[in-house]
C-alpha cells in the first residue's frame, strides 16, 4: 500500500482519469482527476502521510468537486428543458377513433382502434357498430368512453 503515498502515483491517476474523460463524457472522471491532483499536492507537501488519510482525502475532494461543479454547471449551463403534459387524459379527449368491435347497447363493452392498438371501449348506452367513427369522451380505468362522431 506504500505506492498510495507516492506523488507520481497520484499524477499518473490524474492523467488517466483526465484522458478517460474523452471516452466517458460527463465530467465525473475529470472531477476524479482534479481530486487526484489535489491529493498529489498533499502527498508532496507531506500533509497526507498515511494511506487511510490519503484515500479519505481523495474521496472527500472528489465528492466536494462533484457537488460543487454540478451546481455550477446547472446554474450557468442550463440545457433545454421541456415539460410535456403528464396528464394523458387531456391528450386523448376529443380524438377520433374507429370502432372495431360493436359497442352497446347499454353497458356492453366493445373495442376501438386508437394509437395503433385496440382498446376496450364503452359508450353512453347507444349502440356503435364496427367501422363507425367515434370521439373519445374520457377514460374509465383502462377503457375508453366514446360517443358517436357528430
């Protein structure tokens, strides 16, 4: 474990981590390289004299750099963010569907074609025959509630 206390070991690790950042982008390996440089300085100045303190210092430096640089990049280098509608029932309301299996009369369920697949569908009690077009009114659990296209 004595190689951990060599200045050259930490310089080589810093170079390896920094070069690997080219292949694994994201900044984490660069943070590890900077932490290795800081530990190399500590080892050279004889601040870090045991392997346990040296590895602990490296871990602490890497953690601090990770959090500090993360918040710095988030603040000054914001990416494009879009928040789509997460309430999908708003998206399906009013969409036109084709009845593939007769719906009704009454509460008899049928099937409609929507978004490339078929869904169980209910109506307001009116009968919808296969091949007719309908509009989605709402969603009831995993079934679509439809009404005749007007």
